[in-house]
């Protein structure tokens, strides 16, 4: 969270500096493109320093994080519980009703805010598609020793994830809320 705030502040400073130093619109356009490229480079550098995580294609309630399989539980965490950003998933996952991953698409800076990309993804959905769910990042949980439990940002909520070798009942696994998905945006008629 601190890193994101720092980047936002840096971006604002660069935009202000660019605005005050421009003598005409052509210069402003060039500076705007330079700032865009700089922000993109910063974003890529930050993301490359994070542990790459993957979804279990047979059960999207599980992720692979730093060589260990974690089960995402239905325990929601508040922002106050969230510590250091440690891992990155950044995938839109097309899921069946049994949480099997039918298709995935990377979340990029462009697709993060562009519903047209989701609509495009929705046009080529597999037959058994039920949900499109964004899986974002993995975080350290404040007060935890090591990484026995981590937080996973799924949709708009942080969920606790525990090592998958700790068997938990199905009713304790994450159940993605309909509000966290784009079912209506992709005009699925399977209901």
C-alpha cells in the first residue's frame, strides 16, 4: 500500500513539473508520453520483484505461491490486516460453477480499467463458463510468523489463504461473490 501511494505521489510531481515546464502543446504531449513510459517502466520493475503465483486450473480456490500450494478460505480480511505486497497473480479467470479454470487472461494496466477487454473475453467464453473472476495479488498478513497464512486479493476482497496440505471442508473454501465478477458485463445467458 505504501508503495502505491509513493508511486502516485511521484506521478503527481512529474505531471506538475511537466506542466510548468511546457511552452506549447507539442511539448506537453511529448512530456505526457515520457511520463506514461516512465510509469509503465516503474510498474514493470515493481511487478518483476514480486513472486509469480499461479492458479490451480482444477480448483481456482487454490494458488501456487513460492513453491507451496495454498487454499483460499472464505475468511475475509480487512485492509488493516494486510501487510507487505509479496506476490502477483494478475489473472482474469473464466471459471466453471465447480471453480475449474476454463480460460485465463493476464490483467494489464490497460485491462485493469477497461471493461471492453472483459467484454471481448466474454465473447469467446467456453460453453461451461459461469464466472469471470479477477485474481490480483498476494500479501503478507500482519502478525503472522512467516508465510503460514497469506492474504489473496480476489475481486474486491482480501481472503486468507492457508497451506493446502491443511485439509479444510468445502464450506470453508472461498465462494466468490457475484458482485466480484463481471457476469452481467459479458452478457452470459446461461442462468
